[in-house]
C-alpha cells in the first residue's frame, strides 16, 4: 500500500505548497480532496493485481502536478515557481 500512499502524499504536498506560494494562503479543499483520493486509490490497490496500476496512476499524478498539465492545473506550475525561487536555474 505504501506504493500508492507515498506518491499521493508527495502530490498533496506539492499541490498545497504551490498554492501557498501562489496565493499566500492554505487551501483546505486540496488537503481534503487529496486525502479522499489517497484513500480511494489505496482501497483500489487492494484489488488483486491492481496495486502496480494504482501506483502508476499515483506517480503519473505527481508528474502531471509538477509539470502543471491537465484541467485545473495551477498557474504558475510548481516547476516554474521552483526555478523562480531557485534563481532561474
């Protein structure tokens, strides 16, 4: 199950941190929705043979969040904020 929970916690943390950098405020719905998604994905991972698929879905979500792709993506994306904060690497 940790194969699913770890990337989802990274996803939630990156999303919340990016929202905080962009707005200066904590967004509770991100935490609630992320927790629910983690729980549902962890439950789905209990289906025999589905754990690798659930882990892949979780890691794809992390990469999509970092790159800022997909509907509802935050603008600027986390990688843009990181390069700005790191001094334009």
